[in-house]
């Protein structure tokens, strides 16, 4: 059976084909739109991601820059702090040097005043050291010791009178120390000799005691003052005449006899370099004044009648007494420091 197309059928077929074609076109467009939408969304997503990444990168860069800036600030602060610390140390060092220089200048001024007073025949007080004897002695140059000065020395201080003599003096007369004289004795028990361990000073500087032969008893102020003055003058005569130790010792024995009322204390041969007691401080001060290195000294005692303290006058009280009486108060350290810059003054001539 054959079918023939009628116009109506053809029209229907054509119409169906057209309709099918149109549907295909529509579906194709729809697919393209969907693909475009997906692509657009992907594009937007990618753009968003890129923007987000770019934002994150920018943030990281800013943070890194901030950290770099902070590190630079810390580094700069560290350098600044180091420089400040260095500056502070330099300032402290400068201040310490200035203080030391001021102290040195002050100490030298005190010693200069003491030298001036000793040269003028006045008394000077010397504290050896608080951690040594801790005693203050009034000192005067032997060549300036008048009976009046001796009375002032004796009544103001109160201790035993003695003569600290320079090493050049003891060498000129070949004078022995008491310990050596004891060792040479055949009658005095050797066990009576002082040992170094028994003394806070470390060693004994005490020599022989003597009186001038012209004195009656050697005890009064006028006789003791002459004994001291004459020894200083005799030493100058021995030096001027160039006498040997044997000749000087003979001259000494012509004028002096032992024992007596004035003990000698020998300066150490190396002076303040090895020993810093009154036996060294006294001669050093007198020598610095350009006088004969023979001094007269007396330890200051507590003379207050209402006091239960019967020992040496405490340093602070000795200093106060000096302030009240216009007497220069020195500490051994003052003379040691002076000696450090004037070494020639500690040498025997």
C-alpha cells in the first residue's frame, strides 16, 4: 500500500520538521547559554579567587613589611639602647674619674696644708688606719719642738712621747732597734722579745731610748724637748761633715746616753712602700716639708674625765678635737697617695 503525500500531510511533516528544528535550535541555544553561564560563573569564581589571592598576597606583603619595619625598629632600638648604655658607661666612667680627681685634689690640698703647718712648727694629727692600730698621733718636727710645744703635745695627746726617725738618720748613727739590742744582750731573757704575730702593726719599729747628757733627769718638758731638738741638729752636722757611721756613732755617744726618756721608732728602709705606721708617716711628712726627718709624736688618748673609755681616742673624736683646735687631721692614706705622686720624698738622701 502506497501512501502519497498530500499537501496537508506535507504541511504537517514540514511543520513537524520545522518544529523539531526549532526545538533543536532552542536546545542548542539553551546549552550555549548554560555553558556561558557556567563559564561566567567560573570566570567570576576565578576572578574572585584571583582577587582574594591578590588580597591575601597584599595582606602578606603588608604584614611582612610591617614585620620588617618592626624588626628595623627593634634593631634600631637595640642599637640605640646599646649606644645609650655605652654613653651611660662613658658618663659613669667620666664621673668616676672626675670624682677621683676631685678626691685626689682635695687630699693633696689637705697634705699641702699639713706640710705648711709642720714647716711652721705646728702640730698635725695623723691617723694610721682604722683597720690597723686605729690610733691618731699628734706630730711635730723635732727641730721645732720647744718646751711650750711639748707641753701642748703632751697635754693634748696624753700618750707616750716618742721620736719617729727617718731611715737615713738611724743609718747615719748606726742605731740598733730594741729587738736587735735585746738579742745582743747576755742578761735580758731572750723570750721577752716581741714576735711579729704579737703585734697588730706586723713588725716592731721601736729602737733604743735616750736622754741628752746635759739634762738632769731627762723627764721635764724643757729637757725632753732639748733631747729631741739636739738629735735633729746633730744629724745635720754629721751629714754636713760627711762622717762615717762609726764616727757619727762616737759623736752621738759623746752627747747621749741610754736608757732615757725618749724612745726612737725607726722608719722602714723602704718607707711607705712596705710599712705604713706612724714610724713611716711622721718622717715622710717632715721630709716633705724640707726639714730634718726626725719627728716627735704622741698618741691621743681619751682624756675626758667623765668617760669610762680609757683607750686611744676614737678617730671621729680625734677629728672633732682637731676641728675645734685648728689642727690638720690626716689619714695615713692621704700621705700614701701623696707619696705615690712624689716618690722622691720617700727616698733617704
